[in-house]
C-alpha cells in the first residue's frame, strides 16, 4: 500500500475501494502516513551517529530572526569550537548551511566559519581557534547577508515544493533539499520528466505566492497535536526529533521545519527556476535562485544571449531563426565540400593516369601530390588500384600510400612491401595489406628518393 501511494501516487483510500470492489478487505493503519514518512527519512536518521555534548544553548534566531547582535557566555570550548549559552547563529541543518559571523571579547574579534548542533548545544567553529575560554562574556554578530540569502532560498523552497504539488499532483513528495547563498535545489518524487510547460507553470505559481505577500507563520507544538492538526504532510522535509516540533506555514504549505525563513513571502523577491535534472529513478531535481540571486541568474542568462547575439551579429530575438539558418547553410556547405572533394579526386586521377608508366607489363603511377593529407592519398591510390594500376603516392608532409590492382596482385606485388622501403627512405616506417598500405617519415626532403626506391620495389616483385 505504501508503495502504491508513494511510487504510483495512488491514495490508500482509493486502493482500499478498488480492493473491496474485488471482494478483498483491506485494513488501513491509522498511522499510514507516518509510515510513509518514515520510509523517506530512514537514510537521514542513519547518519546521526556523532557523540552528543551535554548542556544547552538557547536558540535566539527563532524568536528574533532579524536580529544581528547578541551577548552570551562561553560554556565550553571543544576542539577549538566554542559552546555558548545562547546564540543567534543558525547551525547547519535541514539542508540549510550554517550561519557565519563573529564572536568578540574585549580585545579580539574571532571569525565564525561553521556552526554545528550537537545534542542541545551549538558549536561555533572559529577560523583561528584559541583566545576564548569558559566563562568569557562575548558579543556575537551574524553575517546577515548570508543569513538572509539562506532564508530567502529556504522559504522559496517551501513555495516551489507547494507549487510543484499544485502543478504536478498530490503525489509530489520532497526527497531532499539543499540551500546556499546563490542557489537552492529541491528533489521531488515524480515518475516522469518535468516538461518545460510544467516547469514554467511551477515558476509562475511560486512567484504568485510571493506577490500575494503571505505571512510565514511558525509555532512550536506538541508532536501529537501537530500531527492531529496537519497530518503526515508535516514531514515532507523529514521527521524532526523531540516531543515539540516547529510547524512552519507558508501559505498552504505546512511543514515541520527547523530552518530560518523570511516572515513574509514578499521578502523572498523573485524566484527563478534554472534547470531540472533526473537525479535517480523517480526523483526530479529542480534548481532555482531566489531574491538577489534570482536577478543575478537572470542577468547571467542575458549575458549569454548577448554573447551569442554578438557572435551571430543579430538581436537576441532573431537568434533562433538565425542559428537555424546558419546550421542549415553549414549542412549544405558540408555536402558541397564533399561533392567538390569527389570532383577533385577524379580530376587528380585523370592527371595521375595521364602520367602512368608501364613497368614489367603493369600500369604504374608514382607521383608527388603536393600537401595532400592521408585521406586524399588513400582515396586517389584506391581509385587507381580499382582501375588496375600499381600506385605509390607521396605528399610533401611525409605521408606515403601504396595500392596494388588485381594484375599487380597476381604478379605478387605487395603494397606493404613497397611502403616499407619507401618509408624507410624518409626515416620512418609503415605497412599494410598487399592491396593497400600507408606509412611515412620525417625526412620530407627525401621524398623523391623514397618514391624511387618504392618504384624499384614494384619491379623487384615480392
Ligand atoms: Zn523551512
């Protein structure tokens, strides 16, 4: 039943009705949705094996999300990380990175580069450990630019998730999320690729929620009460530990969530979806930017368009047509080049056969072919062999090709043997089959000599 719901989006009530129509009776457990939620969070729960430190740090950022400065006492220093009795700095969790900031005493300012939770205490990792000790009074300060960028992306994640549900269907479940200062990504369960149209609809829907300037409401509730009120969808972002859980409401999206949010959707600013990706079977990743980062991401795209316009020397709106025209023209030109090469080969062949000699009853062509590349040599030599010539062609770049037609082969003339001696004269090597062989060497000045010894090899036979 869980798999029917979770994998195929069939609600248990429907599954039960269908089963009953077929004469089967199905018991639906009261905690069905909690069971579903648990299957989703197993992976996360297994990761928390760190030892837990004693004590308790009061978390000030929930009640004072926009306050930047606080005072606190150092409770302990553990491996260079400072434990405070209270803090405004958010510890990494729920896919939201830690706040950065500073702690300062009377004489020094310490940079905080990471904040982690351990049990009920918060550890502040300093860029340069040392200098603070138990009992010190400090002033703390939050890097608000970083915090607000996280809060915007975090709150936007709720909206994108909710919008994905509206557009794609109720079966959408958050499979993971990660936020940073300039990007966020949301992984959702969905068994098809999200189409361009659906993606645009999700983006528009999320931005509409922003424009509605809906307050973001948070409250701590006893777990059982919260579950009774809001059901299993509370646990879309995972099941938090503890008897009290923090319920975050962003419009119609209601989740148990411990992250930092803006207090009104209007504070998010623009939400720009950047791309989607299939990260595993049945999981689609939506990457997006919010607030200032969304504007910067749009500007980056404009820059890309601008560059492409510059290269093709047309305004951006004419890019698709122009690119298509250029591509078609290019394809046509490729065909034309092929045709001309063919013509050239035939013309060359006429020139070559005009200068053919007769050696031991065989028609022989030994020629220099300017700067011809190996493909041209191979083509010309093969055509000559087809017309029953024995050919040795050389290029000023030091490449050699020999080919032997059926009369030559009958007499035991071998292309491989011809190439061996000729290439040796160029200070190189080569070989191949009796009917076709290639080689070359670096002493390009000795090309005439190479062709001469090659020709002697034809006469000498095998
Ligand atoms: Zn949240």
